[in-house]
C-alpha cells in the first residue's frame, strides 16, 4: 500500500518548501522573528530543511531539524552542503513529537504544517513551548476553515485532529496561553502553485516509471486529490503560518 510519505516524496519531488508558502514568505517569517547571527532554531517535522538552510545562509542562524522521513533528510543535508551551512545546521531522523538528540533551548521553535506530531494544535504548542527559550518565538503552520466545509471535507481533514475558522484558531492560541503577534496566510495563488505543481511532478514520475509496482496507486492518488482540491478544498480550506509568543508580556 502506498504510504502518505512515499506519495509526498513523489508528488513534492521538485519542492524545497513542502507547504503552500513562497520563498519570499518564508524569509518574511525570518524578518518577523528577528532572526540573525546567533539565533538558534528548532524545526520540528522539518521536511527538506529549507527553513533552516535559508535562515542559516541568509541570516546567519543555526539550528536543528527533526523529521521521521529519511529521504527528506538526505535532501536537507545536501541543501546544507550546497549552501555552505553544514556546520550551522543539523538534521536528526526521528519522531518530531518525541525528539531525541536535541538539547538546550531555542530562540525560534517551528512546526510548519505538521501539528499532527502533537495530536493537534494544542498538543503541538505544548511540545514546542518545552524547547523555547525565554522571550522566544513560535512558528506554527496550521490549516483553518476559510469557509464552512461540507461534511465530507471535514471528515477527511479532521480524522486525527480538528480545525477551526480564524477566530476559532485564535481562541485555541489563547487557550494555550500564547499570544498571536503576526501571521502569513497562504493565498489562492500559493495554494495553486503548491497543489498544481504536484500534478506535474506525478505526471513526470509516471512517464519515467510506467511499470513501477506503485504506479497505479500513485496515479489514483493524484487523480483523486486533484479533483478534490478543485471541487472542494480550494473553496473552504485555508492555511497559514502563525507567529506566537509564549510570554504575553513580550
């Protein structure tokens, strides 16, 4: 059976940022959090490590990324070498919900689009706060309902956790005793680039691997996700990176 991670490995083969977020928006987050020389970052479920590598290269930061999927970490380490920041960033294979090989506190703790690691938003915020230095910043990428979803869409996305609209998401941040101080939300254009580029990646993979044992499953997953995005998700599903401070007096 085709795993979710294997499908994303194929469908996001051309992606450096594995979320509906542009490079300019990623760098904007670094500016918002005052990332600079000496800033230490922890990126939970870091994917291909683009946040850490870009912040180390452009802003002089250092940090650790944790992810469960070894092929993504291979790409992350290659990127660190390409950017000349292999001495500044380190990538650890393992469960980001229970990170090992990580010590100390960090100026910025991020979990961009993977709040399932803590069983949902509140659990992930609690996990992130354990690693956060005093007066630090948290970056959490989270889906929200931009419009009331049909029941079938809600069931698909809320199998393991639930989402809210933007006001309800703010309520969840406040319940976790965090302060929402900024946000960078995905536009329809960001979503379209993220989703549509996956269709092309899959098409090219199928063209190169027509007889692969998983080819029929990859095609079926692409076809279903493409139709679902165009017919349902694009209308009602939002996503953004929310910038939080744990110390409400900051």
